[in-house]
C-alpha cells in the first residue's frame, strides 16, 4: 500500500495508550516503521496487536523506557538507530496529569514527578533525537503540549507549568534547528477521550466520571470530547513533511475551546 510514511521511521513515546496509540495506528496505516516507547510493555503489546490486526505491514520495535530518565531516553534513541538507522519523525508525547488540587494544597513530590515526565522527558527526547535529525539534514518533531499549555486550567499547577514549558521548548528548538531541515511543532489538545482524561474525570467525580465528563463538555463549543484518532490525523500530517515551512507553532485541537475563553 502506498503511503506518506513508506520507508519512514517514527518514534512515539507514550505509544502504549491514548494519543500515542492513535498516532501509531494512523502512521502504520500510512506505511511507517515504528519505534514505540512506553514505561509499560503491556500497553505497547496491545498497540502492536491492533496494528497487526489492521493489516499494516511496517516493522514495529517495542521499547520500555521511563522518559524522565535521561539514560533510558538515550537508550530508546540508540536502540531505534540500531534497528532502523534513522529517525524521520518523533512524536514526543508521553505525559501524566498529576493530582488535582489548589496550589496551596498541591503535593510538592507530585509537582516534581509531573515536571520530570512532562517537561524533562520532552527535553531529553529533543536533546537526543535532534542530533540524529541534524545529521540526516531532515526530520519532523511533534511535542504534546495541551490546552493547559496555552490557557489556564484550574487545580493543575504542575500540569500547566509543564505544558507551557513544552510550548516554550518547541519554539526554542524550532528556531535552533530550522536551518537543518527540521521542523518542531506542538499540539495543544483539549479533552480527548483517553485513559488520562477518564482518570481526570474520576478525580472530579470518583463515583460517576461520565457525569463529570457531561458537565465538562457543556463548556466546549463542540459539546463533546475529542477522539484519539482526530489527534492521530493531525500528528501524521505534521510528521509527514507535507508542509515543512510550518514550524515552531503550537496547534490547538480542542473543538474551539481555547478560542472561547
Ligand atoms: N487526553 C487528553 O485530553 C490530553 C489533552 C492534552 C494533552 N494530553 C497529553 O497527551 C499525552 C498523552 O496522553 P494520553 O491522553 O494519551 O494519556 P494516556 O494515559 O492514555 O497515555 C499516556 C502514556 O504515556 C505513558 N507514560 C506515562 N509516564 C511515562 C514515562 N515516565 N515514561 C514513558 N511513558 C510514560 C503511559 O504508560 C501511557 O501509555 C500526554 O502528554 C498528555 O498530557 C492529553
């Protein structure tokens, strides 16, 4: 099957669930070879099974790594290089929400954990993938920020800090590497129905997360949650190289939520 990603290699962190899995399915359908990274093997294996069931023919490498550990990040990059010899696209996506609380009640150890994964994990990914792409003189990176990276979100001081930082790092890396044929953009999703968002609604209403979700979407102009596959399509477009001059941008994908406030 001809596809935009035939013979291209894409690394995805957080590939064992949610947005990472949706992007993996989309890219595999378009011919990509994938290096899927996650802290847990179980989710990675489920993603691989779904890709195999879909009939996609690209190779799939599964790697466990904690993105907040720089040595583990170096390892997932070097193991990808050993297997495939290049990295054309990188979806630098793994992240966690943390616990919701007012700033004065926010547990400092959870703050540190959110920053370690969402901010430092994205930094380490950039630090170790960019030299590979620089050597190739081409590459496309998508970092996962959030609506919480461009707007305020209640009770999520660490998440907001980390996702604003992802937006900042995206712009910095973009201006440093544009002359090397590399584009670095970020997506800023609103609430997309994944395990992380279900967990978030459970924090709001532990007994009935679906009511919390219904309440939440009333405020969204589209009156619904986003679907992971909608993110998969945007990520595939950004990694495809169809618009290489699109660089250093933070793209909301949120049913117009961020335009409203
Ligand atoms: N779902 C949404 O509404 C939404 C909105 C905005 C931003 N995001 C962001 O999208 C990204 C993906 O979230 P999701 O909704 O798919 O969540 P998810 O929980 O479904 O998937 C996240 C994946 O990341 C993995 N992961 C967590 N910590 C890790 C670590 N230290 N090292 C390696 N892997 C790790 C998890 O095991 C999981 O498979 C996150 O950065 C999240 O902040 C999600």
